[in-house]
C-alpha cells in the first residue's frame, strides 16, 4: 500500500511540476509581447505622512493587462521576467513612465511629490541601464531633486558587490533617494542601511500586520524605528490595513504609511482624483 501511495505521489508531483513548467513557459512567451503590445500599466499606491495624514508620495506598481488570462500578479511574472532578462526592458519602461508621471504631478499637483519604483537586483547587473538612467536624470531640469525614489530589496546587498555601492552613490548624486524594501523579511541589519546610505526603510507588511496582536513584533518594530531615526533614515510602514495598526505606528514615530487602509494601488486617473480630493475614508 505504502509503495502504491509513494508511486502515486511521485506521479502527482511530476505532473504538477510539468504543469508548472508549462505555465511558466506560456507566461514567458506572453510576457515577451506584453511590452510592445501595451499590456503593461503602472498603478500607483499612495504613501501618506503619518504626521499630517496627507498623500505625499506614491509607489509605482506594475500591472499586466493580459488579453486572455485573469490578473497575473507581479509576484508571479516579475520572477519570470528576472530569469529571462526581460526585466531590463520592462524596468526601462517603468523608469521612463514613472519619471514622466512624476514630472507631471510635480507641475500640476504638488511640487515636492515623490514617486518610488522597484528596481530588481538583476537590473543592477546592467551597467548600461544604470548609465542610461543617470544620463536621463542629469538632463532633467529639476536636477538635482527629481523626486524619484528607488526601492531595493535586501537580497541585493548580500552580494557584496563594490559596483553596487558605486551605482548607489551615482544615483544619489543625481538626486535619487534610496529605499530598502521589505525590511524584516530577510537578513539585512541596520548596519547595512548605514553603510549603503539609504534614505528610507520600508517595514514589510508581514511585520506591520502583526504589531497589534504580537508584542514582540511591536517592540522590534519600535526598535527599528528608533534606530533608523538615529541613523537619519525615515521609515515607511507598508501593508497598513487597520486604524489600530496606523495609530500604533504613528505613536512609535513612524514617518509614513502605505496600505489598503488608505488605498489599494490604482490607475493614474484614479490616483489623480486622490491627489485632487484627498483620501476619502
Ligand atoms: P513591494 O514592492 O513590496 O510592493 C508592495 C506590495 O504590497 C504591492 O503588491 C502592494 O499592492 C501590496 N500592498 C500594499 N498595501 C497592502 C495592504 O495593505 N495589504 C496587502 N495585503 N498588500 C498590500 P503588488 O503590487 O502585488 O506587487 C508585489 C511585488 O511585485 C512588489 O512588492 C515588488 O516586489 C514587485 N513589483 C511590482 N512592480 C514592480 C516593478 O515595476 N518592478 C519590479 N522589479 N518589481 C515590481
Ligand atoms: Mg516596493
Ligand atoms: Mg515592499
Ligand atoms: Mg513587500
């Protein structure tokens, strides 16, 4: 019986793996045409100041309007874009799109508005992409403060590549602010933040969402905020869904908040309504 079950399981797993591989291959195939056929779109999620409760930044988040399939999460297609190298072209598109949007919002809505984009560790291997971005930024009229924030995950820092440090320096020279994304999920310590000169730290939503019930997480969160501030780094809490979470974070002195409590990521038109009318709760 055990043998039969084991065999059955084996078949089950190989079938799933095969299905998985097929799914990925088909997604990759479709992803190659997604950019040229205008299926990609940037949504924006407001980031609010926890002191003034007003929207002062936004995070740009990719959405794929696939012609046949239902919504495919970036959590699914970004890794495929990274493995295949498509993330380079997609990342360029995100950069240009977000920068143009940011410029528009700075002119028409708020002069000191900031927009953050996510830059994958894979993109840091492309020195030509980095050079192109720096070239674009240095030609901007609002130099040296374009209002662009680049969010980076900590896995990048573990590579200990001296070239990454250089890219960080050049980005900051061109007025880009650096933000460490998903803090608390990986291995990085606050000493990294200092070493790499981050401007912002984003507390991961898995953390934010436990601070009300879990006192250990709450204490840790408090310590992160205190230490970040001691290093001159501002803190963004992501994934705020309840007023209780917001109030705790605000009491701890957390600077900014992002989450469904305020708004989900929304298309440009909808975001502009938020900029005009404020958040309507
Ligand atoms: P991330 O950079 O950590 O982005 C925050 C994610 O948390 C977003 O998921 C956002 O929709 C979600 N979120 C925000 N507030 C809440 C909340 O209150 N509750 C919950 N449950 N979720 C919340 P999204 O848009 O699905 O993106 C997932 C990840 O995909 C991003 O995580 C980022 O790592 C990656 N990604 C998205 N767009 C890009 C991009 O343009 N380039 C790259 N390289 N990665 C991207
Ligand atoms: Mg992010
Ligand atoms: Mg994040
Ligand atoms: Mg995250």
